[in-house]
C-alpha cells in the first residue's frame, strides 16, 4: 500500500470521529460506544508500534531519523510516551505470539505495557528468559485484566529470579556504596547511598523508628525551639536528624547487632512456598526472597502485624493520644504501601496519618479512623474541603468532593481479595 493511500485512510478515520454527535446517547449507548472505542485505541496503538518498528529498521539502514526524534517531532509525543512506544515495539518484536494476539484483539495495548514495564525492571540477564515465555505469557494476558496480569508477572519474575537468586543477592550486596562530600558553596555535608534490599530495609527501618520518636518529642531538635515550627512534621528534616542521632548515639546501644526489619508475607507462602498470589516484600513494596525472609525470622526482631479485632497489637487508643502509635503505623504500613488515595505513589513513610473523623471534633486515634495521606492530599482534605469516609470492616475508602458528591471509591492493594 503506497503512502498516499495510508495517509488517506488515517485522515478518513479522524474525520469520521470529528463528526460524531454523542449528546443523545443513553447510558447503554455510552457503554457500547466506549467498548467499540477500545478496539479503535488498540488499532491506533498497533499502528504506532508498527510505524515505530519500521522507523527503527530504516534508521538502522541509514535511511531515516531515529524513532524517538520522529515520535517526539512529527508525532508530537512527550518523550516518555515515545520511549514507551519504542519499548512496546521491541517487546512485540521479541514476542511474536503476543504480537499476533494484539493484532487479533485478544490482548490490549495495556497488557503490552504491563509486560514491557515488567521486562524493563527485570535484571538484563533474565530478559531473554522472559522473552522465551512468549506463548505462556500471551495465554496469561488473554485471560486476565492488565492489573491481574501485573500480579501474575510478579510471580513469574520471582520464578525466574529464584534460579539465580544467590548470584543476584551477591551482586546487590557487592553494589552497596555510600559517598559523602562537603558542598563548597553551601558548606552543607551531603550523603548519597545505594544499598541491597536487606541492608536498605535495616537502615530505613532504623531511621523510620527514630524519626517517629523525634516526631513525638521534637524538643531540642528545632532551631529556635518554636513548638509551632512546621519543620517538626517535615519527613526529610526528621529523617536527617534521625540518621544523625543513630550514628552519633549508637542504635546498637538498644539492640546490639539485632536489626528490626518489617517484611510482609502471607501465611500460605511461609508454609507452602511461592504461589500466584504470594505477598513477599519489604514494608516499602520492594520484593523480598522467601528464603531471605525465613533467615531474617531467625535473627531479627519479629514484628507481627495483626489487623483484627482480637489481635495482639493495641490498635485503638481512643482519646488518650492524638498521634498514631508505632504499632498503628506498622499496621497501616502493612495495608498501605503508599498514600491511601488510589493512584498516588507517595510512599507510606512520607505520608502523614490522617484522622478520618477529625481529632478536634472528637475523632479517635483508632485504626478504623486513620489513613495515610501525602502532603498534597492531606491539604486537599483539610483546606480544600474534600472529605473521606472509611469502611472499618474492609477499609474501603470513599473520597467525596466539597459538594458531598462521591468522587472515587478505593481499597488498598495490601488487602486481597476484595471484600464481598
């Protein structure tokens, strides 16, 4: 097909959409058209990927621009989106079965994006093995939603990494680095570090515990000792002083040689090993090897988080204190990896614990009245007039606009399956 015919058909498709009037559609009509539009989006994505693949061939032969330049230039794509399309094209080149399924409409561009993202995060040495699972992963994608596929891929990746987990752990531990210097312009001392997951979890946990203590008792910490200074609740300020206190006062004085590491793992995994719905990760969501967790259980301070009415952790303190206890923060961290607002990627440890029913209006410091909110969403609730409602039974959170209308209902990914 020559270029003029291709361009003519593309312009014809665009013109057909521009003349559509949907103002008279009822609910069933809107639903049906959205379903058909999904097919159109899939077709558009396929065409973008095919053009990108062809552009790559031409560029390699010295007969065309680099695909990124084309996509961001004449294609008017943001750089990030252009890189995403290129990754999709590369994945489909390596997975012909997946490519055929996309053309047949058995999987969507969202499935391809999930697979491409998982491949990008995977150790480069294992990407070829993932490519070799083309048929298996295509079947899995055709039977799952993109979100379900992402969960399945976590299991697949763990399976691939298990064979070389010992070498991977060695590489990570060998990659530990800490650099330090004094900025000549400001006179400030600066640290920058890279740590393997276990070492990082130990360091982060120690800093978090100490920062929580400083948050409760900031006296002597703040310049000028102003009790209303907003620095008293700023996470980065508290983390910096927590690190300084740990180093200068000695964390080992309290627990010599014994780390406190919080890991999240489901009972079935501990008893029977990996399965498709396995939860095995450090508190911030970093995947953890099940064998590593078993070893930590032998040498670490064990922290049991039981979110239940008959649990051993005191999760309700009523009006006896305003701020969440360490035990409550642990319980919340086990459920919420990030800010409680769906889609917000602010990590839990950078969030503030919000009282759903405001403390100043009689709200209790109980787990069923607490949720982590990032700085932006915390201000949106308090100063912006938005409201939250929490179902204490299954922690379903409802976000409501200032006019009282429901904006979104969400449930933390740390709780599965969804409540009936």
